[in-house]
C-alpha cells in the first residue's frame, strides 16, 4: 500500500467534509503557510518550515483561462498585433516542456539539486543584489536536506512521521499524480480522500486548485508528463490576467500571467507574475515583491540548474 492511499484512508469512517468546510480548512492552511517564519537560529521544528513555505506561497503565481491581451510583435517589417490568451500561453508552454523534458527516476537515497538565481532591487531606487541559492533536498525526506534562501543556508531535518508538505518530496507520491490535465485538478482537490473524477471542480475550489498546481511547478524535478499536465491544467482555471511587455533579468521580451482570485480570497489582489518568452512561450521565471526591514524589493527569480545527485554538496 502506498502513502497516498494511507492518507486517503485515514479516518475513513468519518463523514465526508462538506464543500464549505473544505473551503474553510484550505483557507486556514494558507493562512498558516503565510505566517512569519522563525530566524535561522530557531529550533529545528521551525527551521523545517522554510522550504515548505518557500514552495507553498509561490503557488499564488499563476493560472488560467479566457483573458486575452493584444501583444505587439516586430516582424522586421512593420509591427502587427495578435490576440493572445492565457490558455494559449500555458498550453504552448506545456508543448515546449514536453519537447525538452528528460525523464528521470531518482532513487530514494538521492537528492534533488537546484541552483536558483534571485535578483532584487529596492523599490524607489537603490543598489541591486543577486543571490545564488543552491539547495540539496532529500528525494524521500528520510535524510537531512541542505537549503539556501536569499543567501541564508540551513540544514533541514528529515521528515517526521505523519509530516506532510506540498508539493510532496517523495518521488513515489509524485508518481501517483495523474498526468492527464483534466484529472490532475480533481486529484489535487481531493488530496485527502479518493478522487471523485465524476464531480467537476466548483467555483470556490478553483483558487485552491491553482494554489496546488502552481506549487507543483515550483518543484525543480517532476516525473515525466507531470509538469506539462500542470501547465495545461492551469489553462482551465478561471481568473487570470495577461500582462504584456514583461522582461526577464536579461531583458528578453516576455508575457506575464498573474492569477486574480475572487473577492474575499487570499488571492483577490493578485499574486506573483509568471513570465513566458514572448515568441516561444517557454517559461522564463517569476517576478515578485517582498518586504523586509521597512523596505519593499522588486524580485526576479529563476531556476538555472536542476539535477539529481547522490549526496549533499555534489553538483552536476
């Protein structure tokens, strides 16, 4: 029996949760994830939250569907315009991913290595700063991981019995997620319980579905077909704004996608912006803001390298 089945069967004799209760529980989970993290000198139980928080809060970055924007393109002769929808961007990004993805099968005793570049500039002017964050995360959570965030490094203890994070670190759990873009949102909605593929996702469930989908996309390495499925599933989520004229850190032209949630949700004011190449729609990275010490910083981040390695501090 696998771990997701165990989770689904936990307290199986209890009456099922209503849609309203599910919504309240998910909202409280998001609030807990948004709570301030402890300093690096805190106890191990607090230290272990930072990687989860880093991955989880990025989930407000992207989603959805019918909104369009007129994008000016220079063909070398004269500019022309083309109407581009979020669905087109995300589905083309999925096709790009499928054409380039390299199937891997990491062992439980290995580590996922990531090298993330983060560039920050104070709002209103000031000196920019670049961080190079290298991390080694245990594939199955049974070993200590070594992670870096904005230059701060720390050891993260192994997963505790019953501990759950999103997205899962265990490769066996990721492999169980469906790679069909129509089934993936339902499987994520029904993480605790058997997926009911006969019941469509409701309006109040979509914000949290995009939260889980976007969290998956923050995972550096995924089983074959899962990342493109997540892109395509995001293309079905209501509530997206397409932002033309975006660029990556190198100045390459891009198109931004930002999720705007319904009033009363944590995403009502919008979230981070995913940036895609203006021509190929290949994913380039993320633009965001953060506040610290009374200052606000514009932030650009992207994963430069990801790989599977045998030990901490080993680089591909």
